[in-house]
C-alpha cells in the first residue's frame, strides 16, 4: 500500500512540498479552501538560495523567464535623499548559482506548479476544499473535508500544514504560536507609475529609512507583464483602515515620498496586520508544519516565503527517508533545524530590518546608516551582509543542528 500524504494549503510552500514529494513518486493530495491560486500581493522576492532549491526541482528557469531579475538592492535615507548603501548580488557568482533576487509574485508561482507540473507528477490539487477537522492517531491522521457543501472523510499517513498564519492544522494539534503582533499595520500600494524611468538610480528593490514613516519600494511584472511598483508603509497612530485606503490617503503617502505632478494611477491597495511568531514545534507525530503555519514575520527583507520554501525542501527530504525506512526521529530533526533558522535568522533579521528603517533616535539612526554604508563599501563585509540577507547563513546554521 502506498504512503498517502495530504498537504493543506496551495501557496508556494505547499506546492513546493507537493512537487518535491511528487517527483519521488509519492501519492500527494493538496487541498486549498480558495477557488484557485489567490492573487495575494504580499510575497514576490525569491532569494538566490531559494532559486537554487527550485533549480534542483527543475522549475527555476521557467520562473526566471517570467519574472524580473534583480541583482541589486538599495538602502536610502529619505531625510537626506541619499542612497546610503547598494548591494550587488552579481558579485556573488562564485557562491550562488543564481546571483540575484527574482521578483516573481507568489500567486504566479502557485499557478505554475498547479497547472504545469501537477499532472506530470500525479499531484492531485483540490481547490474549493476546506479542512474542518483533524484527528491524529498513532498510525494515521483522519481529516474531514468540505467541498461544494459536501462533507467527506479521509485517512492519510502524514499531514503537512502549509495553511498560513491562522493554520487550522497547527491549532488542531494545540501547538502554541509564540511571539507578538505589531501595533501598527502595513499599507501596500501598487502603482503603474514607472519609478525606474524617472529615477534611473533606483534598483528594483529599495528600502527607505525615515524616523517618521519608512517605505519599501519594489518592482514586479504584474498581471499583464507591463510592470508595477509596490510601496509598503506603516500605518500612523490612530489611522483607520478607511483613511489609509482612501484616495486622499494613498495619494498623500506616495506624494510625500515621491512627489510628482498629478495623481498616481493605483492598481491595488491593502492594509494588513503583521506578526512575528514561531510555532513551539514544527512536528507533532504525523502532523508537520511548514511556512506561515510554522512562522510569520514582517515582510522587510522578503524572508517569509523563502524561509517557508526552505522548510519545504528540508522537510520533504527527511520525510522521504522516513517513508523509505529511516527512523522517524528525522522529523524531529527537521523541526529543530528549521525552528532555529526561523528564530535565529528570519525573526531576528526581519525585526532588525524594521528597526533600522524606523529608528527615531538621531544618534542611533546615524550610527546604523553609517555602519550600513561602511559594510556596502567593503567587499568582504558586503558579501557577509548578502549571505545573511539571502538566508545562506541560516541554512548553514540549521544544517549544523543535530
């Protein structure tokens, strides 16, 4: 009898799990409560370390052809208008197979795997299907699914929860989600205005430090391939969601940072809460967590989706070994390794990134920006910075855990 594996959540992490297991010939079913790939506009940056993993799965080249190659990223001081530091991943070609960040929206990633590769490897992807209960036994996991109003029951050997920060899979196992929620929320605004044409010194990935209101600015291709620039800001104290998303509120934010004649054309906008949380364990028996169900963080640095894909690759390599006869303590090792990566690197780095951009103490702020400038100017320190920012250090540290 073949091993049955169900993955809850058809985002990038769930689909990488499915692809990694499907290519090994395992029976995999992915269930997703949404009706299709969700046009979630949050994650869009794929780091060199992640691209190498996707290359090993045979999907990186296709994605690179559809995305924007971004070897450089910049830190700006909005107060002075200066570019404080620029880091160029193309100098890391001796360490990274893909020495750049790929700007490629996560909903396109999900669609690629579900439409281009699922049939090839016998992966069943069931959209509009919600998990309503999970009961674990010593030798199996029983689930109740609801699709089109019809309730069905299923039994699997292993269950992977890749179902986001509010994960039902994690909650079903009473796994604590430790951490905090930021007081402010984040505002995301996408515009068709081409910042690159008007500011040719901008990279595709930009971080603006400002003691009053920081900003991230990135370029993606968008749905039509013509290009969108995404800006992320924090909400202000006492600001309502309606105020933040009003026409006046959106235009005021963009004009403050990037003044121009006339209004900006807005493609979409959204406000969302941001957390820094990590599950107390990524494994309980036959139930395993990966991606946002295991850890969530602020998006500064683009580490959430990347860390989740790193979870998926680590988990699936160990799960294959366990199914083939290795001791299932390997799955505990998965939890220890990837939890260390989440806590010591993804959480620590994203919290530090936010503090760098929002620092209000003038002396501390100037010291941070000076250190960043000095790091970018020194080739060895710049390489060390890019290793950490690309999560290469996190992979090395995780692999050292036994």
